[in-house]
């Protein structure tokens, strides 16, 4: 698939879409943000609406980004653990299961902080290594700050877990791994509870407590899965693809679909990310790839924090500091798309499973004359697309007159 010789770049503003906000007089952050570059893509290109989260699936960034890339999450999504494990270079056999392993703060039997005060990577590394020495079930792999991986080899657990960020302040006893009588669940629940003793007496935590910081006094295992079966992007579309993202989950999708993973210095996945650097590296990647997937996490973080001003700023930064540079340097034979993966509305503070607006500009696509907003997505000439229809629209052949 893909028109001969065309280059493609997809700019993904994570969680950028929103609901009407009272403080903005019923407008959305996309409607009030100054974003001339996104607007020109929409105006001179075509708009539509895309359903990224299949019915009954959680509106996670992993699920939504898989959909956008044309993979069916219903068939290939197994959990967050294996995607992040891939980004960390952990090899999983067909029967191995990877869990996301958070370092959390437990207080009086409750989930006090899913991130243990955003513990530093250096501190966390000491703690995860100690757990590896003390416990013989499974393998602990240290990651970044509170986010780590736990692997069980040769196992097929029929169990359910709860995401720690979704149960703030709740008794942990109500959210342990289920069903409780399952042998693997029993073993892992015991491991989580036993981790408290090892962690709370560790010097790293004694120092953190003294400094008034949340101690990482327990692990929380969740979102497990086996290695997902994902066809390579090259095989699926015949295009050489590159992925730029600071988020391990998204990079993991790139690893399994065999994209080139491009590291950009100063890309943080947060408000302080290196927008300009991402643009420079994306343009460079287009020289020897046909397709670049450029993911920016910042608007989603602002949504989770309920920070309206910051959300508007992240959209303006993405527009001026990244998309502006892309448009300046983009080769003529390119199509550029801009879209969020899901809304992370300011007033909801978490992801919702609603369709998102998209805009695509480039050869063969006539202008809709609209600005880039949620409402205009619904007015766009492309209409309502589902899942892999977006990639097919992006890659459609340029029609030449007979
Ligand atoms: Zn997302």
C-alpha cells in the first residue's frame, strides 16, 4: 500500500481532544489555542473523525495508537506489560508473561500514591535490584522512575489486575489480583504483600521518609500479557517506518511492528519535552524512511492534571515549536496528518473512548477549508472512519486524470 514515492508523517498529540470547558465559555482547548499550523493542515487538507477505541476495550493510549496504525486491538492487544518490556529490550518467549510493576506508596492499607512520589530512577533501581535478590519467583527488570517490569516465564495466568492510578485512596485489599483462589494470583498477591517488608526497611526509603517524600514501600503488578502477535509495518504496508516517542508503551508498539525507534535528546514525554528536536529528527528520519509516527505526550499529561492553561500551552507548543518546523522542512511529495489518540478532557482528567478529529494534508487531498477542532472533524469531507480505515485513507493513491 502507499502511493509510489510519497512520504508520510503522522503527528499524534496524545489526549489533545477535549469536551467543551465551562471556563472557556463552552469552547475546547483546541478551539481557543493559537495553532496556525494545525489549522493550515486542516484548511488545505481534509478532515474527518476516527474511532480509535473498539467497543468494550479500555481507552488506553496503547489500544488507541494500535488502532490508528491499522492494527486491530481486539486481536493483538494483550496488555501494557509486554509492550513496555519490548521497549526495555526484554525478550519474551511465547509462554512468558510480562507485568507492569509499579513502585507505589501504601499507607494504612490504602493506595496512597501510584508513583511513589515519582521516585527517581536511581533510587528505584536499588529497590528493584533488592527485590530481585530477595524473591525467587519471576524476574524483576528496573525501568524508569516508578515504572518497572516483572516477568513470569512459562505460565498462563487467567487473572485480572487493577491499574494503581485508577484506585487512589482505596483499600488495597479490595484490589488484589483476582480470582483470589487462582494459584498464580495467590503467589503474586503474596509477593506484592511481602514486598512491603523488604522495601519499607530499605535505606533508600528510610532516606525518602526523612526528606518528607513518599516511600516506595510496595510493588503493584498489573496489565500483564504475552508477547503480542503484530505484523511488521513494512510487511503490512510496504513502507519503511520510524517511530518517535518518549513513552515506553508507544515505543513498544514500534518495536513489535519493527519500526526504527528514533531517540531524540531531551524528549521527556512531559511539558518540557524537546519539541524542536522532535521535528528535526522526524525530518531527518523521512530521508531514509517512508513513514514517520511522531508521538507527543504532553497534552495528555495536562489533561490528567486537569491543568487547562497547560493543556492550551502544550497544543500551542506542539503547533509552533514542532509542526511549524515540520511544514517548513517537509519534502514536497509528503502527506502530513495530525490527530489525537483519544480525548483526555480537562474536566474528566482521564481518557475517554470517544472518536477523535483528524486532518490530513498533501498531494491528492483537496482542502476542506476548516480549522482543526473537534466539531470541524465531524464537518470534514472524509466523514467517520473506524480503526484501520485511517491508514488506508492516508495511504490512498493520488488520482491522476486519465
Ligand atoms: Zn493517549
